[in-house]
């Protein structure tokens, strides 16, 4: 992942469940983390058709989220929304 300033944050995503087209469950961590570590962050994203579009619901962060982590996820979703709006 790369922020607006060009700062890189290496991340690895391991998918535990993919249910097309409605659900993803995955872990997020650094390249040196064990994806089976019970303390690793696990996320669930669901997609539901709504009002001619798609509603995305995100659940999960690490066991002990900090403000920087929460802000990072928020920024990623805002960038996704911007890209989708651009078409």
C-alpha cells in the first residue's frame, strides 16, 4: 500500500473465504507475519445489491486497533469510492 505522500506500507492479504459475489474474509498483516497467528487482523467484507448499486460492509480490524490503523482503512475506502465515482 502507498499513501498520498508516496510512503510505502508492505502488506500481505491471505484470503480465507471467497463467496462470489457476496463475501470476502481475509487476514491483513506484514510480510513477516504468520497468516495463522490468532492475533493477526481478520476482515470480512460483504457486498449487497441496493438501490441500483452495491453496498459494501466492512467488519474487522486488528485485536487492538489504533487510530492510525483506523484512519488507514478509512482512507483506503475513501480512495476506492473516489475511483468508483470516476467510473
